[in-house]
C-alpha cells in the first residue's frame, strides 16, 4: 500500500513542477518506501520469525531493484533464510521458523514456472475474480498438504479445519482489520474511534467463529510423533503429490503417508513394563505402561494459576506417544506439586479410575468418573502386573477428619498413597511424600514385603525421609529423584543422597538427567532423556 501510494505521488512529482522521476525512478522510490514501511510494521508486530522472513525477502527484492539485478524468487528466500539465521541462530529451535519458511517454499514449489495467470485481458471481471479465488484455493490446498508431515512432526496433530479458518481469517485480517487499525492510529477522533470499533467488532466476530470451529469434534486429528523414516517417506510423498501435472503416478503418492498416519506410537512389548519419571520440575509424575494398560502416579505441580505440568508436560508427552487414555490416575496426596496437573489431564485424555487420598469435596474427586479412596489392602492385576496399595490404612482417614474437625494442623504428606508394583521378578515402590513417621509405620505393618528393585525417593529426597531403616528394608538397586533444577528446598538433601550412595544404590535425577525411562524385561534397562538427546553444552 505504501509503495503504491508513494509511486503514484512520485510520478506526479507530488503535484509540483520538480520532475522528480527524472531525478530518481518511481520504481526505486516505491521499493524504498515499501521496505521502510515493512520495517516499521515488523517492529510493531514484535519482530517474530515469520515477520523477519517477510521483511528480509522484501529488502532483498528492493536491493535487487535498486542495483538493477534480476532477483530469482528462490534466491530471495535463501537470502532471507541466511539473514534470519545470522541474526538469531537459535531460530532453528522454533516451530515458527520451519513453518514459515516451509510454507513459502511450498508456495514457490507449486507456483513458480506453472501457468497461473488469471488476470488476462479480455476476460470479464467475474471470470477474473473466480480465477483469483481458484488460485487462492489452490495455494491454500498446497500449503495444507505441504505442511502436513511437518505439523505432525512438530505438534503430533493436524488441524482439519485450518484451511477453512485461514480462508476467512487471512483476507479479513490482512485486507480489512490491519488497514483499519493503521488508519485509526493516525486519524483524529472521532474517525479513529469509529475505525477502532469497527476493527474490534470484526476481530470479535472472527474469534466467535474460530472458537466454534475449534470446538467441532473433527477439528483436530491427533497422531503420535512420527519416527524419522515415516517422516522422510511422508515428505517424499508430499513432494510427489504436489509435483506438476504430468508427473507419473501422482495418485499413488498418498500411500507414502500411511506409515505416518497409522503410527500408534511406541508401546511396551508383550510381557514388558516401562516406567517413566517425567521431568515436571519440583513435583512427581510417573507413568507406568504395559502393552495394554497405563497408570499415571501423580500429576506434577501447578506452575501458576493458568499453567501446570498436566497441560505443559504430561498431556503433550502422552499425545506425542499416541496415548489417548489412562486406565488409572493415582493422586497420592493433597499437595500442589503432586495434584497440580490432574484436572488438565482429566480434561484432555480419558481417565477410567482415579485413586487418591484427597478430601471428598476436592475438585479432582468431583471431576472423576470413578473415584476410589486409596487404602492399604487394595490390589488389582493387569495381565502379568500386580498393584498393591500399602498405605494409608482406612482408619487413617477417620483420624485425619477428626483432626480437621478439631482444627488441628494436619500434614498432607502423611496421606501419601504408597503403591507397590510387581512385574514378574521386578518390583517398583512409589511412596509419594512419606516422611519418617510414615516410613516407620509402613516398615512395621509390611515387614519383609517392601523389597523393591526400583524406589521413587520419598518426598523428593528431603531430610525428613529416606531413613536408613527404610532403605535397608526396601534395598533398591535404583532410586529415582523427581526434583526441579536448583529447587528452593535443595532436594535431594546432601546427607540423604550420600545415604543412598553409601548403600551402593544407583541414583537418577530429573534435574540432571531429564526424564528417566526404565524398561523391565528379563533385566532393567535405564535410559534418560539427556543420554538420548545429547547437547554440546551438557556438562559444561
């Protein structure tokens, strides 16, 4: 818009007799004014990666015009790519970088060198308008299909209503809302007020429509994150499908998507069990899986009133693995670092049964389709895996309610649901936030029954837990510490960690190792996120 206005005024010498086009061609003035306007707009927009890409492409074209060189479209895109990476090499880690440049690449791949001239002289306006719509539809189709493998890789989901939403939102925002807003920024009242209100009303109605679209049951298709070979095959199939007419057997190209679309994610094999201690910061969240069942022990912390480990870590992890439901969720006790993400999880994936020691009026209990109060003596089996709830006893709840009725202080850590999982010859013990007094009780009530190969360190390795007597009774080979990096409680306490190490127990920590995965077959194989995804700065 600015380039066109400036070129028109320059050709008319701003209605003077200066003959400005003789001093400087109008095309160069248009390129300069358009580039400067784009720079101002990009700065106002926050200088994000897509905005940078557009700006650098415009600047490259303007520079080519000024220097009298013909700028190839592919060269323009490559120069913009190089400049973005020179300015910010970390842009490679942002999804917006890949989506922005790949979208433009797809448009160029499906348009450059192909006949798409719709504004032919002699055609009626209606025919030309229909041609423009056809070209816009073809572009949207190409971008949607072209980015399908990438969006699956980055997000594990594909928006099915995206093309329809873009068909309305892009022209409305680009051609109507943005110009109204820019004009309102410089015009005096009451004109500016009318324009602001008009732009606001359009955005408000657009938001209503988009919210309605996103609520449709088929709005988003979920998928597990693809493996490298399925992604590469889908990418080749996409390029094949979008190839020019005449390319042989284009109709066979969608077959290359089948491995990506039908991938259900990784699963334990028959007779195997996987235990994953997720990296949720200062909190607990342990996923137990077999070939047919999944249980989540605790749901991580709440980070803020609007953010928690459930929505930020656990649900994305489940979706990336292709897990759409949980057979059971155990919320050990009423502390935010253990129950903070439960509601987000229950709102996002199907949870069959919730076990907890929470008060019956707690929102998690009310939201559960099937809630069961955890207590010693509870047990169930899934295939070859046996679950035993060891603590608390049923009379513990009566004592707790009496203390609350008398307004006496009660420590929720004393309520921690303690779960013992037996898989063939291997045992995993999950004690939540048990402290010294509760460890003493459980040793007395279950003497000789606590021995386990893997122990989730009680209370994150605090100084009030992991007593020598408890560790001697459990006698684990591996201990997992779910702690946040440089947490304010300084968990695990140094003396507690030394106690584990003195007994020859292998210690794994989320703050140092990232997520921890243990695979139980004939033996226990331990793996960590930082071992699987090495970075050059680890250990520096």
